[in-house]
């Protein structure tokens, strides 16, 4: 099973200069709570935004064609995104795709579930959210927080 998790501003920004453009504690806590204990997958640029440390208590898969000069017990480096996606698509284990844009654009075609934080403010940025294809997903749940709401979608 494959879940995409991202946060976007009102103007659909997800990143700026290789980082998140905001620092919203409650949103980060939501991300930590949702991903805890699960396997997370990210592109190499998102990995670099984590300051080269795997997210703790989770298996981290980093997708890169160039490879990484880094080893850690919680880190798997993989150059074939589609094979990883196909493996998890047929598994009951949840794989959480945590970005960035290059990875979301491919993985959305395999996603069973989307967990999207919609931040109520506009932010400047240079990377924008992947479009959710029309008529492919339905809303399962909406949770409201002070500065954002989280909408969970499942594939129709
Ligand atoms: N708001 C959010 O929820 C959120 C979440 C995550 C990231 N972000 C932001 O998004 C930005 C980064 O996103 P991005 O789109 O620029 O980069 P990215 O998707 O994180 O990483 C891109 C890299 O992944 C590898 N890659 C991509 N497609 C591949 C494929 N099919 N096969 C093998 N490797 C592949 C390549 O690595 P190599 O060059 O090493 O080959 C590529 O340079 C940052 O600003 C980050 O903060 C935001």
C-alpha cells in the first residue's frame, strides 16, 4: 500500500531553495505522528534537506540515480523508484512517500492514499505541489488545526 504525505501552502508551494518554506510545529508533529514506525521514501534532494540524517525510528529509502556516500542502519539507497513502488503496491505494508516533487509526480500514479496538509497562508517558493488527478481520489477525512487542515483522500 502506498501513501503520499505532503504539505502545501495556499498558493500550492511545497519547497523553497531546497527546504520547507515554513516552520509550523503542529504540522511537523502531524508528519512525525503519521510516519512513525513506517517505511518512508524520498528523493535525494529531500534527503539532503534532512541534513543527511535518516528520520529516526523509521526505515528510510532514498531514491537516487547517482548514489549516496552515506551508510546507516535505517537507510536504504535505491535507484529504481518504479520497482520499489510496484513491490509496495502489492503489499499490505504501508510505504509513505514524503517527497519531493520529482518523486510525488511519479508516485501519485501508484498511490492508494494521499494525506495532504493545506496551510492557510501563502508562501514564496520554487517547488509546487503535484496536481491530484481529477476523479481519481475521494475525500475520506478532514482534520482542522490552527494554521492548516489535513485532508485524507483514498483512491476511488
Ligand atoms: N512540503 C512538503 O511536504 C515537502 C515534502 C518533501 C520535499 N519538499 C521540498 O521539495 C524540494 C525537493 O523536491 P525536488 O522535486 O526538487 O527533489 P526530490 O524529488 O526530493 O529529489 C530529486 C532527486 O531524486 C532522484 N530521482 C528523482 N526521480 C528519480 C527516478 N525516477 N529514479 C531515480 N532517482 C530519481 C534524483 O536524485 P540524483 O540527482 O541523486 O540522481 C533527483 O535529483 C525541497 O524544497 C523540499 O524541501 C517539500
